[in-house]
């Protein structure tokens, strides 16, 4: 199953970093937050990624085109011009297949998904995630939950502090999607999704200003086609310099709650 990761936003509340690199490339430790998200999926056997690029997308392309050089110690013998000029040290690698899709500099999240449709719909369903939040979500259990209920979409609800999209529920069905609530305290949209391919014909289009979290998810909820997978574990978004520093401090402890891989 494919995993679409939204990597194209401009990160306007994170300008200290996003003026230089796209937010998904902001490092936690010595790896981009995007790598951490992909490791979470990979730990559950999901290794086929579709990265939805936009703002400064070439930084992400370069990282994966030169992945071995970025993630290994290397020796470069400048006296040589043959294939032995560069030697990589270490045995680490990732079992990933990565497709980079240019979805436009200014497209919103709904339009970005639509523009990657040809890479996502063949399996009948796909995962989707934001490129700036880490969690210890059991992705396998999330997908099984989605397959069992038969609705178009599943989002993962979490209980972090803050100011994100609050959900009104009837059991496991989302009945209202409030992007900016006046208060929080219940399950919030953490941005780990599973969608059936029917989302493209029923809820998405190529309108550049189409924001997934507004019209598509709200209509899906009104139609009774949006379910919640309740995640009681860790989740944290990285939207500000403070959150960037916080996640790095947690990582440095060696006990990052989202690290579900060995």
C-alpha cells in the first residue's frame, strides 16, 4: 500500500527554518523529520512512499537522490575518476521505494493529493500523512480498522495539548470536523489518514486552493464517511521554532516516544 506524505507547504509559522529548507527537511537529531515519519511507517511494513512536493521540493529530491551520501560516512578520493572514487562506510540502508511528485508551489493539501492520484489509486486505498508530525501510531492497526469499517476515510485522533482540528464524534464516526475550535480537550486530527481511492471522485479535485481539512473532510463527515482511529499514545506536531526545539530535546534523551524501530 502506498503512503502519501504532504511535503509541499511553505511553513510560514516556521520561517527561521523554512526560508532555507522545506519544513519536512527540518532535522530532528541528524535526520529530517520526514525520515522519522517514514521510519514509523516502515516499522509496520509500509515502504512505498509518494512524496507530494511543492515549496523548495528540490531539497527533498536531492536528499533521496543522494541518500547514501547523506546517511553514511564517506571517503572521496579526489585523485581518482573511476567508480571507486567514492567509498561509503557502514551497512545501513532502507527498504524504501520513494516517488517524488511535483504538486505545485502554491497548491493546498487537497489539490496536492489529487495531483498524485495516478500514483495512489491503483491499490484501492492508501495512507496519507503530514510531513511535520511524529507519533507512535500503530499503522498496521490503523489500516485494519479502516478496512473493517468500509467508509471512505479514516483519520487518527490524538489527545495533544493545543490548537488543532477538534473532532465531534458519535462512537467511531466523525460527525463534525472543526478546523479551529474555541477550546480543545478531546480527540484532535493528528494527520495520519487512510483513504479509499473513491475519495478522488467523491471529494477531491484539482482546484489549487482545495484544503483537505476543510471542504473534503467536512463533507466526508457530513456524509457519514469519515471514521476515527483513536490513538492514545504519543503525537506531536512541529509547527513553530519552540516545537522544533522541543522535539530535538526529546530525541537527544534517547527515549523519543515515536521511535518504534530498532
